[in-house]
C-alpha cells in the first residue's frame, strides 16, 4: 500500500493508468519523466502561441492600450512606503528566494522519505522554469515603457517568471502540506498563504514597472499547466509502480 497522499495517487482506469500502460516501462521515474517532457512540449506550444498573438496582433489594439494604462496607473500610485512593500513582494518571487525555499522543502521531504511529493515539487518547478525561459526568449516582449524600480533581468517581459514561480512553489507546498495535515485551521491558513503570496508578487511586479498585466496573466497559464502535468507525471509514475508491484506479487505467488 502506497504512503503517497491521495492527490498524487492514480485513479482507477484514469488517464495516468492509461498512460502508464502505453509507456511500456516498469521504471516509474522514466514514466514520470516522459510525462514531464510531454508537458513541456504542450505548454511551450501554447505559451509561444499566446505570446506571439499578444505581441504581433493585440498590442496595437485595445489590449495594448489597456496594458499601458494599467502600467501608468501603478506608476501614479507610487510612494516611498509602497516602494518598500512592493520590493518585498517582488523578492518573494525572485529566483534565489524560490530556489532557497524549494531546497529547504526538498530536504524536509527527503528526510521524511516522501519521494513522490519531492518528485512533484521538482517536476512542477522544472516545468515552470523551462517553459517561462523558453517562451520569454522566443516571444521577446519589451518591458513596460515606464520608469522601472528594478534592474531588468536578461529575460524579456512575457511572461512574469516571478509570478509563475510563486504560484507553482506555494501551490505545490500547499497541496503537499494539506495532504498530510488534517487540522482544518492549518489547512485553511496554508491555502490562504498559497493564494495571497502569488497575488502579492504579481501586483508588486506590476507596481515596479517590470511587467505588463498580460504578462502576469500568461504566468497563470504557465503555472496551471506546470501543476497539472506535474500531478499527471506523479500519478503516472505511481501507476507504473503499482503495476510493477502487482506483477512481482503474481510472480512470487
């Protein structure tokens, strides 16, 4: 019997079970990795398509006008206090912050031998990072034409990598934590933080002039896809593991 949380367990006759059977491998890691690669291909096609439609067709119309108006509105709201508050929000989605929290979480999961949860965390963040980077390079959207409060990183404006990373990291941790904790108050608090922190990060990036609103929307698409495919990868790996265990038991009997 697996000790993985229900959210990572494959459903009987579900998609993960069917994928596990089609992959024809008895190695869970290979099965999960194949789904991650598939997720990358699907997501990068979707995000590059959305990004090119946005930058080639929509920015010169009402969408672009709305983007610019929101960016200018945030500039008009700037104060010394809000500058400091937004700096904290921006830093919460920064690469070093995300990596640091992920490393600590990974160590805790490894010590507890929660390998499926660790795989879920790594797969989700790897998908988010790779899709964000690739789509940023291909779409190559310019940063907002407003005074920026941060030095622009080498990546382009679309999508907001800070926001996507924050969504994926904190949603993944919330799923893992609430799968093992039964206290209702703790579960509610964890999910409130998992929702509030990425919103804080996204608004901070807009306030600081680092992204257009549609960049942040694109990051939500990336994060959702990364979470879905990472879940599917873990469930497919679980389905292959169950089949391998069942086969070993049949041989032994």
